């Protein structure tokens, strides 16, 4: 304890004469453990389906040293056949009886291997979100639970030659008991993983954990890191007192735009300054998920079009580089003030802190081969002169769970001391420093070197909402590749017999599992897709789980013709259900999976059901809105084991046609179908083995947007979909010149409802209706942006400088529209320059209310200009 207090005292402030901000190279404190990112929740699913060279280019931007993000740590989900945010990830052991296990399914093994191939020094870390229901018979903290995780570690080591550096316990769930954790530690040691360290709790810090660590020395010895999720500003000095490392083991979860880059860049500095955290890990590594799924865009870069090979290198890649290209795990932080106040020019004994005018700076120095001091289980290398890196940020971007602050421009003077750069008294002293900066328009720009004065001082100008790095190190660069191919939508016609499956993941190209696990098997040289999860996760799950489901396509697919062959296999295979189920669904929305739990997907489905005790079965046509709603118990079918059943489905917003082995049924007045006007196609089953082959889906290509469309681009993936409001909703318009309007439009894409709606243009200064017409989604075609239009009886003129409201009448419980609350939940659009969209608007309690900002609106709605 005395040793700890002596070292912690370096965080405190002493006073010296005025000058620049003193960077004291002797004020070494905590070892830097490496910043990184997390592949979990199926967030990397589509990445593995990219073709070369684009797939390797993406991986280089993430992991290759001195090229892009240069991440120092990769954390992956241990797949458990459970819904873990945006899908399910394949378990390495689907079943024990009969045995069904493999170390080459899914994509996390491959991702670990690719990260290590680019950077052999990268640290590796794995964690479960849930496990298959057979584990411990539904009891996660069991002997089988320990064996399950040891076998995963053995897969990684024995097949891929990687020994994991860190293992977690259970993502954001209770950490079990001290007895179980100690048994887990002992089992790891016995299996040869003595160097693999345990992170706990991978969630939120509770007093019970600290109490247990204080009370049980063997439990304390079993644990190496306390890792919190989204801590923002929750310091826990007791963690350091116990000799444990303190991490933000999941953070960020923010859209990868410039604001997200600001969030990410300042977390690196401020998690250390606020909480003495020495590693910060982003969810997610990459957003490689269909755009409509929950938490759209929460990745350091984007790659969700493997069919086009298009990807985007986002700004968070470059705010990562400002630390990761200039340091390495094992470097050491210089101390910071114990307060959250800006560092004054009279402080010494520090090398990190906050800046006047907002922002922060953190200094790191390389390790030394000389003597070291031990703080509990943490080794703190002693002072060594020479190299250093300073990361200075004035970033403002909000994180999902940690708000940013405004900053100001300012000139900053630093004073090197304590051996940094050889100052004040070494015979060899540096005279210049490499200088890189990033802002919202320019990523990772190398600027002219900064001159160091003879007294060891240097000055730089920092601008608001920017990040810069000053360093003695060499090699940093902004890597680049030629632009990827252009973006394009998912094909409107797609067929596969599964022979083109991905050999890395053993998964069908572009299919994303949302429940259970769908894996490719070879049968007499032919590839088929099998659902292999036969026990629901139960208490071993992370969130609600729908029946096994895998989906493909686009939210804009509509009027889809789909077909597939289905087969039920060996009746001796275990099944949780007494009736086997398999089917196909159209018009499946993507917005409900994360915490879902209904039996079948939302959408329009044909389900083939076969009792285990009979060769006879039935086929049901189902429209599901959260619970089963059987429209027709038609089509009794013969379903012998090991025989194929041919299923077809055609679904619109009001009509369904389905067939099973040639027997047809039609539903011509589907009153619930309007809730599912468009969406993905899904294959589904019960908790039973089911085999699929010869999949086909075809959606008519929509006509392109009219040349005179007011809306030019539409970004709706993050907007809230709802039908809980009575009244007018829309946007505020202001023409910069007089314009003519010939038609009004409402968005009908993505299963948005296809009923009739009154569209109006209102002059708020007089409350007069300038134009009004009723659009009917069941009659008018949908254009490529997703809008349906109604032509006005005569052209309407909007006057330059006058404000107008473009609105649609919506009904509680009726068709869906988009937009709610904060800007992040609103549709975002760009428009023609002559007619600005200045705000969202709605009418409530006899008044108009603004609800957003420029380029946002409810609906969304559109205009065809004259």
C-alpha cells in the first residue's frame, strides 16, 4: 500500500516558476495497454464476404502498422448461436449429442488470424454474449460453461496458432461467483493458458465485485483487469489500489462520422485523465451489417456492400491513428493532475492534462529495459530519456453515452523536462518534432516539423474540434488505396444453390443469421444450408431470441417472388419441439431483432410444419406482427423425412400467393399486409434441424427518381419507424428563389405502409393551405428513393424567402412513417439548392412545433418541381 501511494503521488501537482506547460519525463505512471476495437453482435458479418483486393484493403486500414488505425488490440465475440445485437454468431459447439462442433465456422477466428497476420504484436481478447442452450442445461456458470470456453481457446491456439491474451466472463451480465471464476482460472492454467488474463465484469462496476476482490485473495489473483462499458466519468481508484488494470472494455458505439471521430479521439485521452483507464475498446470495429439493423453506423469504418465491394474509410480511423501509429502497448503514460481542471503553466511532475479552452493532452513514453517497479501486478518501467509522443485534442463530438464539450482555438506552449528529448541537460537534444493533425475536412495530415527551442520549449496552434500528434517517432503515414468500386443496391434478382458459399465462414453469401445458426454442409458434392441450433438459449442468452432466422436482400425489396426447397432430416436428431418447422418469409423488416423474441420473423411467411410422429404436415401462411397470426390453415401436405418440399411465396401489401409442392393458396384481401409493404427475405425454422437449397428471390427494380425531384439523397437507416401519432408531420421549407411545384410525394419504402395520405403545403404566416392532394400507395409506383407521388390539379408557386410547411396526415395505428425526437432519429435528406429544408415540423394541440434541424423531416416527404 505504501508503494502504491508513493507512485500515485506522481499524479498530484507541485508548483514551479511560470512558463509553458511542463512535460516531465520522470513522471511515469501507468503502462499503456493498447486501444482497440470489438467485433461482436454480428457487426462484422458482411466483411468476410467481400472479394479481394477490397477485403484485404479494409483489413489493412484497421490493423496494418503505420497505415490506418493501427489498432493495438482486437476483441471478438465467442459465437454462441444467440442473438447478440445485430445477429447471431456461430458457436464452435452447436451440440454435444450428437456432437456438432467445428473450429472453422463463422468469421471471428478468421478475423483474429488476419489481424495477427498484419500485426503479430496485436493483443487478442474474447468474450461470450451467450452460449447454446445445451451448455449446463441452461446454466451458464457451470462446469460445462468452463469447458465450453476452454475449447474455444483451444480452437484459437491449436488451429490458428494464436494464444489469446485476455478472456472475459459474460458480456454485460452478472459475473457469476468467486468460486466459478477461480475454477475458470485453474482450468485455463491446466490447459496451458497461464498467460491469458481474465477481464471482469465487462459491464458495470458494482460494489459487490470490489468487496469480493478485497475479501478473497485467490479471487483477486485470478483476475487481471477490471473492464467497464461506457464509463464516461466513473473513476474507481480502488481498482488501482488492488493492483489491477482499469479499462473501458467497450465504448464508443457511435456513428462513424466526424462527430463519432471526435468522440473516439477524445476517449483515448480523457478515459485516462478522468479514470486512469489504460485501454479503450470501440464497438464496433467495422459496421459490416445491413444498413437497417439496430445501431446503424456504429463502427470505425463501413463495409456493408460485399456484392459491390464498396467501402468507406471513416474519420475514426484517423483519430485512432493519432495515438496508435505513434505508440505501442507497453509504453507508459506521464502523470496527470488529480483534478479535471486545465493544466497551468506552473505545474510540474505531470505530462498530461486538460487545456484552457477545452480539450486535453496526453504524453506517452516508450518502455525501458532498465529496472522497474511493481504496483500490485502492474509493472511500471522507470524513467528513461529520449522518445515521446504527445496527443493533443480539442474534439467536440458526442459519444452515445458521453457528451462532448465546445472548445476554442488557442496557442499552446510546452516545456520539455525530465529527460524528454534530452532536456534539460543531455548532451544530445532533439531540435524538431513530427506533427500530424486531423479535422473535419482533412484526415491525418503531416504538417511541417515543429521546431524545438534551445531551452526545450515549443509552441503550436490548436484549433477547435481537431486533434494533433507531436512525436519523436518515425514511420507514421496516411495509407491509401485506389477508390473502391461504386456503391450499388443489393441485386433485385438473386439466386443461389449455395455452391458459392463462403469457404472461410462456412456460411451462405450475404445471409445474416438473426437467430440460431445456418451453416453450409456438403452432401455428395452438393452444398446445402442447414439450421443446426436445436436447443433455445434460454437463460444462457444475452437478449430475446426469435426462432432461428437468416435474412438477405434489402429493405426496399417489395412485391417479391421468393422460393426455396426445404427438407427435414434424420428424425433421431434432437429437437426442442415435437413439431418440426421450416419456412420462408417476405417483406421482413430489420428494426426489431435486437431484443425480439417472437416465434417467427415479422413479415409474411409460409411455414411448413411436420409432427415428429407423422409423415403428414401442414403449411400455414402467416402474417406476423410480434405474435403468430394465422391467416389460413390450408395446404395439408405430405412431408416425409429426407424429402424435399418446394415452397414459393409472392407477397404485396394486400395480396399473398403461396404454394407448397404445387398446391396453391391465394389471399386476396390481406388486411394486415399493409404493415409489411417491403423488406428482406428470410429463411426460418423452429429449434430443429432444417435443410434448405435452391433459394431464389426477385423484386421488381423501382423506377429512378424523377429528374425534377426536390429530394436528392435520403438517409433513413437510423430514423425511428413509428405509427403512434394523429396529425400532420413533415418539414419546413424556405425557397431561395420562386419555384413551381407540380406534385407531392410521401415515402413508402421499407415496409412503410401503402395506404392513402393527405399531403399539403401550408403557409404558416396565414395558416392557409397552399396545395393539397391525396397520395395512394396502392396505386402509384414507388421510385428509386422510395417515394410515391400525386400530381397537383395545377402548378403551385412558392415565393422566394417565404416559409412553408410540407406535411402528411398520419393516423395512430395506421401506416408507418419515420422520425422521432432527436436529430439522430430523423430522416436526413439533401435537397435542391433553390428550396432549403430548415427543420422538422408537426402539428399537436392546435399548434405547429419544430422538432429537428436543417435537412431533417418527418415522413419523409418530397416535391416534384416544375
